[in-house]
C-alpha cells in the first residue's frame, strides 16, 4: 500500500511539474508574440500584393466554412492513388483551422512559428509526461508531448519520386504538373502504444505510382478545396502554385519518439516542423 501511495505521489508531482513547465513554455511564447497589428498589416499586404494580379485561391483556410469569392477555376488533380508521392513534410501546429484543430495558438513570432491551430481534445497525464530528451530540435525550439502537427503528403502528376522540398514534385519534362496534398493533423503523445510516425509516412510503389502507403482513412470525410502551397513565405504575397487539397477533420495520436526518429533521417531530409502561413481569411483569396 505504501509503494502504491508513493507511486501515486510521484505521478501527481510529475503531472504538476509538466503543467508548470507547459504553462511557463506557453507564457514565454505569448510574451514573445507579435501584436495583432502585425498580423493585420501582413493581411493588408497580402491583399494589396494580390489585388487584380490574377492569383488563384490560397491556402490554408478554415475548412468548416464554404465562403469564398475567388473565381479562378482549375481542374482538380486526380486522386492521389493516380499520382506520384513527391514529398512529405510537417508544420508545427496546424495551418488549417476546423474539425478537431480549431484552437488558435496565438500570433507567434510573425514568421510562422508558435502560431497556427491546436488540437481541441484532451490528453491524459501519462500521454503528457515530459521527455528527458529533445525531439526534432531547431532554432525555433523542439517538440513536446501535447504539441499538434499538420502533415502534408504532397503528390504530383509528373514522373517523379519522393524527395526534398517542392522541387521534387517537378521535373524537366513537366514544369506545371497538377498537385494534390493529402493532409492529416496529429497530436504528439508520450505513449508507446500510440501510432508510429514512421509507419504513417512509409512509402513505396503501388500500381505503378510512388505512394504513401498508410495515409489514414478513418479520420472523417476529407474536405476538398482548390488552394495553393502554404508556409509563412506567403504571409504577404500570393502563392502562384495551384493545389488540390484534401484535409481530414479528425486528429490522431502519434508516439512523439517515433517522430523524433523520423526526423533523424528520411528521404525528404526533413528534421523539424515548418512554420505556418497565416490563415487566409480574405474572401477574394478563397475558393468558392
């Protein structure tokens, strides 16, 4: 009985310590966040720099809404099963908003970090247990249990194979391939029984195409829409790439250590979470 009591006290103290650390972590990010004015100025610059230029609909967007006034139409890309997987990367926090990831993380640093959207569900104390090591560290920090990530499985109609960056989706023969991004949001947990990120990103040849073999198919009906490439580079200018998006509304739990192992070596040369582009809210830049 005494051992059980001691174990319970240790677990409680661990949870309290994590809560304190996480609160301090969030407080530090909040104190370093840019003002609403900065984000407003970025949105104004985006509107000015795209006005009457012929840009197509942009991404990311709120997937729970259907409003949009951009009338530039392009043919939707084929199903991903009829295209080549060319790249997999992830963003720290979700770029899209909606479904089970609608909690705003804050304005961040104005360059895409510590912003975006977070998982709105709950995790238990064990899942949130702090790690004694860093996961996917970068100049912008590392990942922790409880963090949200948005994974982009990028596909191209060009004859290409998986590799680093969007450049892997193009080749000398086809400079303007159709692009499709299959999107899944995950929440990171300290749980060995949670999903394995390396399994979720496994790829190989299937029916003659390079394919991501284990994209989840049980996270709700994907929201399909016409958009663009993303990333904070486009906070103040339009993306010229036309992309067909499929964004799944439900979140899955991933074992954070399996993501850490993936970051140590993969064909995509990805080793950290990318920043997020401001949510596109200008109706003139959203598909209808």
